C-alpha cells in the first residue's frame, strides 16, 4: 500500500494518536465500494505502526464483516481488529456480568437483515418465529428498506406484552441502502421501548464497545485514541462518552446535510467533534 501523494488533513491529525477506531459503513465504504482515500489512510497508519480497529454497529460478527470488506477491496492486513456490537453482545451475554439473564434453551426471536441468528446459536437459545412465545428478542439488523417500521411494531407487540426483554446489538437508527437512508435496527429497538418493552443497548454510542476494543489493542488510554465516524448521534457522542478524540466525516448518513443542519445536530446532541472533514482523501 502506497502513501497518499500528500499528507492529508486526516493523517496530519491522526498520526498524533496511539490508536484509531474507524467506523465502517459511511466511513470506509458504502457497502458496495470503498471511499476515496480510505485504503491510503489505513495503509499510512499501518506504515506508521498506529494500531487500528474497525468498530461497527453490526449484529453480525467481526469475522463476517471482515469477509465482506475483503470482498470489496479492504484487505485484512490494513487493520488490527474488527469489533462489532454483535461480538460485544455475545461476550457480555455469555459472561457472569450479563445485563440480563440468558437461560440456555430459552426461546429467542431474532430480527436481522439477512436471517442471521449467530448470536442466538452461540448462546444456546432456541430460535422462534412466534413473538408471542419469545422469552428474549434480539435485534441485530433491519430490513426497513422492504418492511415498514409499523409492520415491525405490529410483529413485536406480542413480545412486549409477554414481557420479553430485548437486546439491541445494532443501535444505528439509520442505515445506508440502495434506496437511500432507511430506518436501522436501532429504530426498531426504539419502537420496542416506546411500546413499553425493556431494551439493553450494545454498541456505539455506549461505552462497552469502546472499552472492549481498547482492551484488544492493549488497553490504550481513551485520550490517546481517535475515533472516526459519520454519525453525530453514534460516533461523536460515543467517542465523547468514552473520552476519546473524534473526527467526523461528511460522508455516509450525513453526506446530504448542509452547514446549518449539521450545526443543529451538534446542538441537539450537545457535542462537537475535534475535526470535520469532507472525507479521508483531503
């Protein structure tokens, strides 16, 4: 991997840190193509010996996401770790400090983007398609580009009425699709809460995913980590809660925001990033 032809604003800022956490969708790629400057930025950090983790609000494993990134041209040797909210959920729920009781054999309703039930399988749960008999609901993805949110609400209401706790292993409220922005898994989980259900949120902007990734990279101090993202609500807020620096890219879900709208979003969430860039190539 060659260095960028010039030192970009991003690299000039990033090289002062001991580690960098990148979001994937909307920062490194859009699901089909790699963004300009992404491979060069990763390669330059690798050359400088800066540890890099990719942090993604994906209900699927880091391994599954790494394979997908590899298929569109992001080689695994360009980063050190791939950490997903799905990985962290599995680690938490399978441990003694689990935020909710998970009993092997319990009936689990899985909401995902592709029928993926890895989390339920790894925890030894019995998958069910009937929300009225679910002991637990896992929301790891969304098909809101094809299924309206109100249809999700109707489907999940029996689980709420049964008192089944919900785990949201992908807090993203919005997702990039071929049809533009659509409601993400986090929006479905928010509906579950609004209907009176109990939701345990795992992923950005919550601290646990950042702490998990920092441990994997050798317990880097939060103040020595730079987080890079495209979501104010998840990436900027999450980095600030963790105590890390943050660079916001005007790509992905905020690509169409004008200056006034972006400023209003900062006010809404009471955060301001350290750096705002059009992309990694500048």
